[in-house]
């Protein structure tokens, strides 16, 4: 069988190692993009204007009265779990939808 061209890459198929390295790079880039998107969404969520007039401080007050506790966060400070703020936001959106 004759080579199609003198180019070695055109003649020899890529090795399994080269394919694995390319896949690793592709997955790494994919996860980097995902992490950047998640960080962007988290920043947007944290800076979002309060829905129906309840800000984070008021959500925290209500949650503490309901028995939730503050936990140490990655930043080193103490705050409610982010899922509590997410829940408050979802409830707020649900209420906004009902009263439109």
C-alpha cells in the first residue's frame, strides 16, 4: 500500500496515547468552561436584585428564626448555606408568577 502523501501524519493513524491526550485536553477545557460558567452564574445570583422586596439579610433573619444555622463558608466567614438563598429565590419567583 502506498502512502497518500509524504506527510507522516497522513500515513500513520494517531496513536492511542495521542488520542488519549487529546481527549484529556478536551475534557479539561470542557470542565474549565463549566467552572467559569458556574462562577459567573453564582456571581450573578449573589448580586441579583432582591425579588419581591426581600434581601439576603432579611432571608437570613427569617431562616435563623426558623432554626437554620450559620455555617463556615469557603470565604472564611459564616453564612447560611447557598441552597437556602436559592430556595428563597425560587419561592419568590413562584409567588411573583401567581400575582402577575
